[in-house]
C-alpha cells in the first residue's frame, strides 16, 4: 500500500520514472565530459598552460560539480522545485563556457585566428556565456526558494529579459569577425551582417544582465517582506553565502598577478561553491534554523578579531614609541601586547557575543535569559506545584510548544509509586 501511494505522487514518478532517472544521470554525464575536455586540453597543450591555468580549470570544474550535485539532490528530493533544474543546467553551462574560452585562446596562440577547433570552442563559449550567467545567478535569485516567481506580475519583465538575452546569444552565434579579444574568428559568422554586431550584442547583454540582477534583488526583497519565518530563514542562508563568498572573492584581488595560485586566491574563487551549498540547505530545509546561530558566531568572531588586532597594533606602536630609548628592538612591545590581548580575549568575546546575539540570534538570546530567570526562581522555591507552574510558563515562552504537561513521580510511605 505504501509503495503504491509513493509511486502515485509526483516525487515517486520523478524518482522512479525515466524522466527522473534522466534528470539525475544526464547532468553528471555532461560534467564528466567537461572534465574530460579540460584534462585533454591540459595534456595536449601543456606548454601553453601554467599552474594558475590548471588551478582556474580545477576550481571551475569543482564549482560545476558542486552546483550539479546539489541540483541533482534537489531535483530528486523536490522534483516540483525548478531551482534544482537551474542548478543542474548552470553547473554545466558556466564551466563549459569558461573552458571553451580557454581552449579558444590557446588555439589562437597555437594556430592563428582561422583555427577550426579554436573557432568552434570560442563560438560555443561566446554563444552560451550570457545564458549561463543569467541561469546561474539572476534567474536563480528570481525563483529561489520555491521555484516560482514572487507573483504573476513578474512574468512579463522576466520573460522579456529572457527573450532579449537569448537574442543576444543568437547575435553572438552569427556575428562575423573575431569572437573577442585574442580569440579566433567566428567560423559560423555571416559576412553580410554589420561588422560591429559583436560589440553591440556584448553591450546589450551586459545591460540585460545588470537589469536582471536588479530584478532578482527586488524579488528577494519582496519575498522577505511577504514571507514568514520559514522563507526568511531560507533567504538568510542564501544571503549569508553570498556575503561570505563576495567578501572572500574581493579579498582575493588584493594580491598581485603573480599570486594567482596563492591559497587566498584559490579560496576566493572557490568560495563561490558556498552559494549552491547554501541553496541546498535552504531548499531541503536541513538544519535550517541554525543560520541565525551561524551568522551570530561569524559576526561575533569577526568583531572580536578586529578589536584585538586594533588593540595589539595600537599597543605595539605605542610601546615602541614609549620604550624606544630603553630597548633597541620591538620584542618587549610585541610580548606585552600579546599578553594584553590574551587577557582581554574572554571578556571582549563575552561582551561582543552577547551584543551580537541580541541582534542576530534573538531567539537564542531570549531563551537563555528565560532559562537563567527560571534557574534563579528555582533556587528559592520549595513548593512543587509552584515549580511545575514556573516550568510550564518558561517552556511556553521559550519554545512555544503546542502543548505541555508535567509529571511528578511521588513515592509513598508504603513503597508504591504514584504519578501526578
């Protein structure tokens, strides 16, 4: 009976039917092909590759694998949610486009602008790049977290931008001349078309992507204002991942071009994988409400670190200026500053974390206050009935259960157990 009911549901059909199996297997096969192309390119054209190029390919492919893997899990567990399909498609298109540009640039250097292999790779990359970016970011933001637009009025602008971006990709596919700076010529370009068509399509596509990103931000704001606690927690997961990924990616630009393979640069580029992971947690609702605690702890530790760094830096500079005539080196100043930082760590951490919890993790902060107040009353109370009433009141205020009761087991003088 249970298996028949499961097979009759949309989830059962998606998991057991041929369409469900195809949606799971096909993206993995496509990503495997992308990996094979990248490895084959590296093995064939090794003299034109350096360590930074290999790292770039590896990070792109890793991001694609995570994107497709999360999308496949969502498509399997939530087949009615279009977010899973978008992750699957974008996880293949984005790495394939970047690898295509890379292959085209290498073939351009090897064989010139009329190379057929490089032209085909560049044609594929330039024709799909805007669709890949649109699918991976703006469209995903518009449909997150339930796979639907915020309302019927959003259909017309989203449909217009989608059609316009597809039109730009079609212009890229037939534009004659070079496929981009230091790229081969378009082998499928139509000579009869104006020569400046590629530049016009590039400018129009960039404007459309910016407009779609603004539309996605507006959709997130609308969902936040209309949504309940569940949807807001899902949006918090996505927002936290975007902020963390954006911060790490921005930091990675601080180094020079010779440090493209430094751990910081790799971490900055690879941090984009946090976004699909957060989307998977939000859509599948796995430990969803822990996002407040994660944000609170992250902000708290960042503030504590910043405060202690400023304290240590100020003390080192001040003590060096003060003791410059007594000591020749800065060892004493550094040692004294380190000891002060160690002494201040716990007090600063407690005070900062308490303030951050009050702002970002209010439920936990209120729960701790209620528990502390109940503990204070418990030390001075001896009446069991009053303790039971206080326990029920604290439980209702802290976790708001649908129902609560207290059972107290009393042992009578005859040795029998009585439960009340």
